[in-house]
C-alpha cells in the first residue's frame, strides 16, 4: 500500500487557491454590480488585493463575465468640443429628464441632477409631471444641503427655458447654460450618467408604481456615489474623489 503524507495529499497548487479566491470575488461583484465590465471590477479589486490584472482577466473570461460589446454606430463628422470639468465642487450642475413606462403602460419621467466636478448624483426624482415650478422646488431642496451652483447646464426643454425657471435662476445668481439643439454631447457628463442609470435600473426592472421606482433608485444612487469607480475620476467613486481632492492636488482632472 502506498503511503502518502497528509500534507502531500491535501496540497492544492497555489495557483488553484488564488484562482478560486479570484472567482469568488468576481462572482460576488457580478451579483451586486451586474452591469460592470472588467475595468470597473478590477479597479474595485485593487482596493483590497494585489492580484495581477492579466490573471484576474483570465479568470474573468473563464467565468464568461464578458459583457457583449455592441458595434459602434457611425455618425457624420462633427466639430469636437471639449467638455470642461470644473476644478471645484458645486460650480456647475447638469440637469436632464429621462422617460420610462410603468407596468400599466403609464409613462413617467425622472429629473436627474449631477455635479459635473465629481459626477456625484444629487437627485433622481421620478414623477408623472415635472413642470418648471416643481423642478425649481426640487433644486431648492438639493441646495439646502449643497448650496446653489454657479452654473446650470441643460438642454432647451420647455421646463428649462420657461420664465419661471429663468427668474428662479436670476434670484439665486445662477448662470443658465443651454446646449445647442440636437447636440446632447455638449451635456456629456449627464448623458453618460443617464446611460448608466438606464442600464442598471430602468431597463433592468419592471415597475408597478412610482414608489417602487424610488425604492430601487435610492440605494443605487448611494452605491453609485460611494462605491462605483469612474475611469475619469482616477478610478475612484464620486465621494472618494472629492475627499481625496480635498486632501491633495495630485489626482489629475
């Protein structure tokens, strides 16, 4: 009978042990952040582990976590315009509306507000109607904790060019910057945010009422602001980026 020591019998190759740990971490991240690709997962993993990104990517592919890459649409050439990121928080807010439908086919809208400085989501408010007077009231509520911005960027929707909205902005010394019609790229910060919100929430859930929209959106906003890494923010979350910028100027804008 062949005698084999316990240490030999129980030995697992180090590579196999590490890969097993990587699989668990990747699987856990994928369960919570089902729309994250490899880059965002890797940025999160680096916070706690020193694994080589090539090894992690190999395991990532073995688990078939690769998101299908849609072919790029071809657009006619346009003049490139730089969207400048503010160097301080609360300088410029970007506003936009989104639309979706409840299970009973009733349409609703959301008012989305972000701070361009660190992409922090300041507000997502779902409602059946969002006239300019409601919009200004909601912005007043945000300003109670954040203060009023110097600039607000938006499209030329009727709510944003109405006399009520214009007067409100004048009262609070806010400059209104309306992008050119048909050029949403000029409001690129919130357009990117909207795409993420639609993929993660609006397209991923079947809503029965507005309260359900709020219940699902609120924890997502908290996760987005505090945990989700952004490539444009040195792979930090909006809140962590702001904290680090308050301490140092070494993080590039």
